């Protein structure tokens, strides 16, 4: 196996921090064991050190490079039994194979140590570097010598690792390791018998197939079958259900259980054969079904091999005719003459049906019926299938205009985004020029950095006189950019002189060679770069900077309240998906016409775009239908349940090109819906129709309805519940946060990068489509949005006003029995104060349990009433659709108007955030997120029991001491209640 392997996995065990003392003397003697693909390695023991440093490099063979992403790398820490009674467990780390990076992209990552069981006492972090190296396979002439030496190396490795393996007999993987050793020791006979092990190794990969035939399974297990069982068992341990489904090569086409099967008539025309072979005239085939007809290209070699898919519901005939003709051109005539070779007819009721995974239907030769010439044949296949057929995507489609690339279904991926941090420290040895002008002025300098179209500047600083060579201007400022893979080649850093208006010099930094870091604990080395002034000035000084690519942040490229991905940019920080999102885009009904065809009648060419995470999907365009049926199903991996799926409907205007102007029309918005995953029950299909409403300068307009089927599946409830207790964003957003203004600038920059990359795809996704899906205009001032946010705040305060009126009614004896009960409650509180908190939590538990049956069961959509689209005037709509800056004629009015809109946008955002907090609290009591409310219900029950046992005075004293604890005992990360509260849903994702 080692001879055929061309990839090695390198695991650098660097160090550990803050380990739990386990030897009974306040320290620990730690060593690490690393398991990967049935192989085990062990580090040395660091005696009596809670912060051990190993810096050891361990190598593993990757037996199957294609399935490396499904493997799990497990690192376990133990306290050496030589210093204690036994090898005590100190923690473990599991890394999925999908997080491995290629050599050159590795970086030091600190992983928190995980518990082996609920009762384990574990703390600390483990610093690792994990990457793989691809090696070229050995050349064929030199294969014999390494084969003779291979058994020696395989024998030496088990001999060297025998002692560490014996020291860990209590670990479960010892037996499997011994079996692996036996397998490695087997291929060590004399050289004449080396061919047999070689054949066994070549036969090993097919043995990995699961579910063997029944006849083979009834036989007695042989040695090869035992090896197969070992491999299958190991793979079952490493991969769970969700990962197996997410690794499917064609998940979106596998089931089609959320959509209806649409019948299509498939015709595959391969080639034709004429009776007279001497004819070299171009030949074409023509398919006719009633009023539908289509021709293939004319080819001289008579080989087309094209598939045509006809929507069966749109056919108006019961027979199919396939005719073959030649194009002959005489010498004296310019026009071509068509000569028919014959026709073959098919009765559509006799056409066979095919349902995947059946094999494709084999084409056959059919004799063409012709009066002029006989013996001509055509090879073709005709069958009736569905949109799940493999040939559908590449076939000519009758309902989407044939082979137009702009009308085909496509999947797009957003570029991978990173934050690039440039720290400008200082400059030295600057050459600011010579002469009397340079001597009399005091230079004022700033640094300008540019990455592509992004340009940022530092503050200005002045220093001494221009002739002073010892002056070193210092800034110590951070400039943060958004970098998209593939990166721009260079980051240009320029030192500018404000007083002279000229550049002192510039330096170019290669972006691909920049160091990458995943947390704030990694030290980035600063570097000096020479400044170049031009061809005449090859050296004008040098600049001291610190530059790196920040992989610990998630680059926000969409509005914060509708985010669909919260993962960090670095692949090393990737976590396994917790679920699977399946969306069936079924169809739309009662769409309104958005354009005219031939200037006579209205028409709509609709398609759907769905966006979740970095994956965008676009359905095929159904031409000229007001009730289109797509019936396409797509799948996404879910890493966080508190995310939003966005679906938009558009009218395709790009497949028709204006030949005179050479331009394409823009796609027209039809409507948009959003679905928050946290409001979905797991493993349940939601099939609903949603209204499509679009806001126009004339007001809100209902454009039709769309039918969507959604299913959020999750196999592990534990991982789903754990997601609610973890922070929303990666760690770097909290320990080294970015400012609000800086976040807005970076978010809009990321949106522009995503828009630019998607418009450069083929076929391109329109800029207007991407901007509408990403909500790039949410920061703009709008009187309508401000009204909506204000009334959201008023709606939350209504509950407080109702409570105040209820208390006032008790005080004024509006309902005497209630007032008497309140007197009894006051007496009970005074006499038994320790029952206050248990009673409150018990009441909360009972009320929430009673309201469970009234929970929301239908998914909410964009709410036009909540968005106040019906209560806005024409002048306010004109203001909302006005550009920024405004197009008003008077300059003074324009400046004041823009300033007012900018301030209004800030106030609008604050109102929205305030309203979202109140709506999250309200959602907790209304079962909008069933899992979050379920967690709170369990907490209320447990809290009521705990506070029944714990005296209130003890709780008050403990709470006070905990609140006033020393900063040393506080964590930089948000607390568990805050993380839980921020994950609760609000109505922000329902605002148009």
C-alpha cells in the first residue's frame, strides 16, 4: 500500500496550554497519541509541565486520496503512567479530513481539548499544524529496488513503536493497531515471491465496496474479507450519516422527493447511414411533433449525438417523426437543394419509460422510409423520462429555449473571502528631495495602501525638518482590506508627501506569500520593504510593516440580519456540518407580465435564484409562461441553524441580445422570500405557497406566488443543541473586534467583490440579481423602513403598557377577586421569600407548556403589512428610490439632504436593533424557534427545582460575588445566556 500511496499527512504537535493537573501533585506529564486511517504515532513525554512543548513532526500515509476528506484525525493527550498510577486522560481533539490543507497553507491552530465523557474534567488547548504533501509516484524502471527495501522500513516502524503501544493497553485501538502491524509484516518474503503481495495490494481497493453480494457473504470469511470488514468498520466509525449524505457526488439529483416528477420525451439522435456512401453532402436530422419542430446541425460526417427533451405536457401530437435530409449544392447554382433520405415515425404511447438509476437506453438503427431512395438508416433512441434523467441538463430543452446558455440551470460559488490586515509601523531613511524648497518646508506624510480597487490611508504625521536624516515617522495604524481568492497579485504601499503633493516612494507586497493566522495568539513577524521612487530613484527609503491574512474572522458579505454563513475563513477552523438543507423549487402561479413580446402581448420568462452560504443555485428559465413549473431540488450543508435561506424570482432579460446596440437587457425583480432555519422542525417537509411582492416607485405590487418545499434534516440533536450555546461568530470577532463603521465599509466591499466575481461567470449572474439577493441597499435611508422599525419598537412596548394597565387595574380594584389574590401573594412573598424564584420559573414553565400547542406551524414570509408598504406616500417612495447622493438640482439642498439621510440611516439601524432585542424575547415565549424555547422550558423546570433547594440568600450572595469577580477570572467570549439570546429569531428577516 505504501508503494502506491502518493500523499502523506503531516501532523506537527507543537504545544499545549493550561492542562488539567492529573498526577496528584499539581502537575501533569503529558504525551500525545495521534490516530489516522488505522495508523498510530506517539510523541515524547514532557514531565511535570502543564504547558508542554513537543514540536514533533509525525507522518502518516494516506491510502486513498479521494476519501481523505471522510477520515477523522484524532489526537489524545494522556498523563504518563510512570508519574502516576495509570495513564490518565487529559483531553482529545478531532479534526475532519475536509479541514486538511496542502503544504504551504498550514498555520498554527489552537484547538480546545474535548471531553471523553460528560464527567471528564478537561481544560486547556492543543496547538497543531496539519497539512498534507503530494509526492510523485516512483518511476517504472526504479520500482524493483524500492520494493526490496520496503519490507524493511515497514518492519522497522512497528519495532520502534512497540514500546509506546504496550504502554497503552487500556486504549480501545490497540487491537486494530496490532492487526495493521500484521498486515505490514506480511509482505516481507524473499524477493522472488514479491509478485503475490503486489497482486494482493492491487486487489485491495475493490474490496472496500460495502454491501457485498449475498452469495459471497454466506461463505466462510477469508483473509481478504477480514481485511475488508476491518476497513468498512473503521469507515463507519469515522463517518456519520450527515457526512455520508453531504459527500454524495450528486445529492441534488438523488431523491427528487420534494418536487413532482415532470415527464419529458427524450430523443437521442446519434448518426445516419446513407445507402450511397460516396455522397459527402452535409446531412441534418429534423424532429417534428405536431407544431414543434427542431433541426440538428448539418454535418458531413453524419454524426450528431444530440439529446432533445420535449415537455410532454406541451406536446400537441401523439406521434414523433424523425426525418434525415441532405443539402446538395450544384456548381452553377448558389442555392442549396434539400434531398430527403427518409422518415421514421414513432407512436408516443408505445415509447418505453426509463427511470434512473436504470442504465441509459441503447440507440438502435431504424430504416428510413423513402420513395426516392431505399436502404438509408438513422441511429437514435426514444424514451420517456423525468427531469431526474442524467441527459436532461445537457439536452436541448423545449421549455427553456433549447440550448441557450443564459436559460440553463447553473450552480455558482461565491469567492472565498479573507481579511487582509496591514499594520503600518514606521519609515526610515526617507529621501524627500533636495534644494531650498525641501529645506524650508516641514513635511507632512501619510501612507496609502491599495489592493485592487480598495484604497485606504493612514493619518498624517509631521516630523522635524526635511534635512534631518534621523527622523523616523511613526503611525502604528491598522488598515484592513477584503481579499478574494484567487488573490490580487500585489498590495501596493505608497508614502505620500502632503506638502509637496508628490509620492516619496512605493513598495509592492506579494499577497500569495503573506502569512496566514487563525487567532490573536499567533505572532506575526514585521518586515522591512524598500521604497522605490521610479526609474530615476531606485531607493527612496524603507518602510516597516506587519501584514497577514486573517483566517479567524468570517467575512460578512450580506446583511447581518439575513446572514447564511458564519464560518471562519481558515479551513483549519472548519467544523463538520450539523445538518442538511433540502429545497424543492416546485413552481409559480399567477405571475404578472413584466415585458411585451413583439409589442403585442405581455410575457414573463421566469427563473429562481436560491442563496445559502457560498452556494448559489439558479434554475432553468421557463419561457413565456405565467404558471411555470421548475421542479428542481437542491441541497446545502448546514453549519449553523440560526441562518437564513434567501430565494428570489426574476424575469430573464439576458438571453435576448440587442444586435444593433450589442447590449443585453437587465433581469427584472419579481419577488423574494426568506426562510429562517431555526424556525423549522427537523426532518419535516414544509410545502407552502408564498406571495411574491416587489416594491416599485409606484408602490408595492403583488407579482404572483411561488411554491417551495423545504426540509431541514439533522441526525444529531446533541450537536444541534450545542450550536445554540456557542457564540454566533468566530472567536476573533470578540477578542479583537472590528469597529461598526469599519464593519460596514468591509461588508460593502465584500458585496462588491462577490458581485464582480459572479458577473464574470459564464453565463453571468446579473449585477442587479446579486445586489437584490444580498440586500446591498439596506443601509440607505428610507422613511418607510424607519416607520416599520418604529412601529416594531412600539409593538414590543405594547406588552409593557398592557402589564402596567393590569397592575393599575389591580390597584384600583377593577376586579376584586384578582386584587384579593394579589394580597395573598404579597403575604406569601413576605412570609416565604425563598419560594419567589421557584414559583416564577414554575409559572413560566406552565405557561410555555400550555402555549406549545399554539406555536407557529406555518412558515412566515415577507410581510407587506409589517413593512408598511401600503402606508407610504408617493413623495416618500420617490425619496426611497432616489439615488445616493440625491439628484436634486440645488447644491445646498442636496448636501443637507444627503447629510439628513445619512443620519437617518444610523437612527434606522439603531431602531431595528432595539426592536430585534424585544422580538427575540417575545419569540422565546411564542415558540417561534421550537428548539430554543424547548431549551428554555427545560431550564425553567430545572431552575425551579434548584431554587427550591438552594436558599435565596445563598443565591443572592453567590450572584453578587460572581458579578463582582476579578477580571482575571472573566472570559473574553460572550456568556452562554448572551449567546443563546442573540440566536433567537426576530422579524428583521421579514422586512422588505
